[in-house]
């Protein structure tokens, strides 16, 4: 019997509930997440509203997970469920690990000197102000023409300057 991955559409904001329910029914589930800098109530997901389930052909896995709490439906909504090859899900897992270990995810501290590495302000130095989102958006303050300018950018565009 061959094992493949299928994609489940979850009910709004019920991804963790659906993952636990699918697992409780004896089917492996996978919920790709984005890296977080600090604990929060919400879990930043790589694919909000979706969940992967590892089903075995010739079994009743699809039938058991179809009505699990938090699961809206199996993709596609009508017709034969789409089964994904193992290498595709492994590539998603590898991407998730890469995001978690990426050096661009380094945490900057308020007041730290930074330098823009791309965009219209390339090579301009500024002061790190704060993180705006879990996806890497930050705000820095640039001193230009005797005035401070607040600029939003991706944390990956910044380089830490030594003190």
C-alpha cells in the first residue's frame, strides 16, 4: 500500500484543532509554520487555512479524516482527492527548516545601528526601531537632511553595524 499526502481545507482559524483531530484518528498530519521571534497567541502558518495529511491508499484514512473537527473538506472540494508526492511535502519541510535557520531572521534590538543593504536607501545607516510583523517586516529610523525618516523594510535587507 502506497502512502501519499493530501491537502485539507480547515475551518477558519482551526488549523491546530484539525491537525490534532486528524492525528487522533490515526493519520499523520503536517502543519507548516513560519518562524516566530516571540511567543504569541496566534501561530503564523506557512499556508493559513490548509493542512497536510499522510494517507495510505486502500485504507479508510480519507473517510476517517473527512469529518474530523476543524476540517472543512479535502481538496479538491468535489471529485477525487488530490494526492501529493512525498518529495513535494519534503521540499516544503525543507523550506520550513530553512526559514527557521535563516541568518536573515536575526533579531535586532531597539536602538541598534543598522545599514540598508538593498533598495533606494542602499548603504544608508539607520537605527532599528521595532519589528512590525512575524514575517520579517521591521521599522528603522534614517537620519536624512537633518530629519528622522521612518522606513519599513524586510529584516533581510538590514546588516547589523558594530558599535
